[in-house]
């Protein structure tokens, strides 16, 4: 599991709107010492920004050689299905 967002560096970079930290949360005192009395919610970040963040992280995990092999196999299977469909339509016409 990889934590992608929302960390304090991202808060400083993206500047989503602030919310007051929840004082009744048992983690409040430690949070306040590290970050202050404001909190930020992930849903306040632009969806495009989050999508780019996820896409970049996923691409780092992909084995490009294995990915290429799977794409080729997918093309072969698609072509096989298209050929089957064409043959089926030809038989229906006769």
C-alpha cells in the first residue's frame, strides 16, 4: 500500500481550503503539535490533480516488458474475436 495523498507538502503546494482540526479526536494533541489547528480534506483537491497523482504512481509500478506482452496478447485476442464475428456473419448470410 502506498500513501499518495494528502500529506503536508501537498497541502502547502496545492493549498486546499482549511478546516478546523477536530478537537474531540483522540489524535488532536499530537496533530496540533505537528501541524497546528487546521486540517485539510482530500475531497477539496482538484480531481484532475488526484488522477494525475494516481496515474504517475501506478505507472511506476508497471513492468513495461510485461505490459507490452499483455497488450500484444490483447490485440491478438481482439483480432481473433473480430475474425470469429466476421466468419459468423458470413455464414449467416449464406
